[in-house]
């Protein structure tokens, strides 16, 4: 056994995990497992702890290193687990010296190596040469978040927003483009990219630069974006650039204005609807994903109904539902809470609504030719990210054009 990865959470974690694996392998590690945790919900933390225990039972000889947002926020909790050998922070995991030190008994003396993430002012790009088992590459462009949504603990795991310089991003995309037909630009708050760089460039300028300077890149996507931070250059790209994929995942969180204010979000319901209408006018084939939280503190039936209705109002095809989970240290955890049974019930209703919208959007893709990226499991993904099944799967990693003939409510058929 060499270096194994267990990654929870976002696409940024995927990019970081591969970079850590490369650093650990170069340092000569064997029988090592890196657990890259997520802290978005209490359930994500519980799953990580459960997986660590199972991993040690099944592979008792393996050293387990725990890192990621949950480890950054509560290192003592993981350090108290007998299965865990070391806990390292989100800043430390990016440093090659960390992985070299873990191989040296004279240097490897600290069970917990977690610095103050709020003191970090720059971000080291987590560049990986390949992504095991994946047909698309991930490039980190940004880390951290300057906003303080009342439900969110992530800024305390990631620190304040830091941007990777444009030249470094372009170079990484250029290196990955011969290997991957599709690249995803990722970060914690991607649309804040550039605010801390000289001249305060915007994300749209970065996207334009990538597409201009890497003409061999076939497809480019963005991870989750904040609707209020889309700049004019990004609108231009969405409208006019066929290599930019028409699938946008929006951080919406709620459909009721009072709940949005209590969340300390920077948009209102009408803003979300107007944005989707504008984007659809610019790019008629665009498909939306979105995050919505069910059962936020103080949410009553009418407030929830407005979140439920937002799925149809914005025509959200890919809905990610988060049952509200109080995170210690956040303002929302001190607000009047809703019964857990009601939170779960509302989450289930939101998921049902999301499934209805997904099926409706899926059917719209039929009868048209699509460019499809073939995945390693024999399925594929359209430009709009819908899954495709083939009667005879083509080679993984290839781009093919096929007519979509039908759907079965879960996937398309080519």
C-alpha cells in the first residue's frame, strides 16, 4: 500500500487531495491514508469520523493523517481519536515540508500541527498533475471567504479570501489540457477571485484569459458561484463562448427574503429570479444547479413555501438540499431552532421538488445532439452536466457528439 486518499466535501478538496498525495509520495510515504475532511454540516463530520474508525479496523498497519476544514476547526476532536496518527491544518497540508517532516522521526513530534488560518494572507496553489479515477481536471483559483453567512463555519476552516495569480492558473490549465478535455475552476468563493490581487481583476477576466491562452482546452466549467458577484466579463463569456459549459451552480440558500437577511446573504429572492432570467436570455441552453437549506432557524411554513417555490421560479435542475445543521460558533446556532423532525420533513419535500424539476429539465435535452464527455464508469456528461447512458460505451475521457433519443427520468440515452 502506498498513499490512499479519502476525500469529503467540495471540488476544492478534490484538487487539494491529489496535490497532497503527490507531495506524500515524493516524500517517500507508504502505508499512509490522508483523510481530507469537510465541515459544512455536522453529518459531514460524523461521516469522516466513522470512515476513520472503519479504515483503521480494516487496515491496522496504516498511518492515518487527518486534515481539511473539520480538522482545522476542531483539531482536538480528531487528535482524541486513537485511530488518528496526526492532525494537520489546511495551510500546513499545502506545504511539501509538512509531508517530509512526517517521514522524519526527529521532526515528526507534533501530534497536532494546525496554525491560525486567519493569519494566512496568500494561498499556495494546490496543483496536481492528474486526478485518479476522474475524467476532468480541477484547478484551484481561490481559497477562503471574506463573507460571514450566519450558518457557515467554513471561513474558520479556510480563512479569508486569497486568490491564485492569473498566470499560475493559466499555466496549470495549460499543463492539464492535453490530459483532460474538461477543466473545472474551483475554490471556496470562486467569484471573489482577484479582490486581493494588484488591480483587483475579476473572475470573468480570468476565465477569458484561460480560454484565450489555452486554445487547446475543449471545455471549461466553474464550481459553485455567488450570484451577486458575477461580473460583466463573465456574463460575456456565458453568452458568447461555446467552450464555457452552460451549467452554473448558484449559491442561493433560501427563497424567502427575511430568511436570506437572517442568513446574512447579499441577495434577495427577486435578485435570484432576475439573474436566472438574464442568464437564460444570454444562453438559452443554460441549466442551473443551486444549494438550498431546509429548516433554517425561525423558518415558518410560509417562508419554507417560498424556498420550495424558488425551485420552479428559477427552474433549478440540480438541487442540492442541506437540512439545516447548527454549527457551534456560528450566529445561526444561537437563533431559535426548529424541531429536527420538521427540518428533515422540509428537506425531503425540497428534494422531491428538486427531483420533479430535474426530470422536467432532463426531458428537454431529448431530440437534440449533445457533446458528451465519457466517464470512466461508461456513462457520460452533456455540456449541461446531465448523465448519459450508452448502448456501447466509448473510451473514457473522450468527447463525442451524439443525438439524445430518450430519458428514463434519471439519465439520458444516446
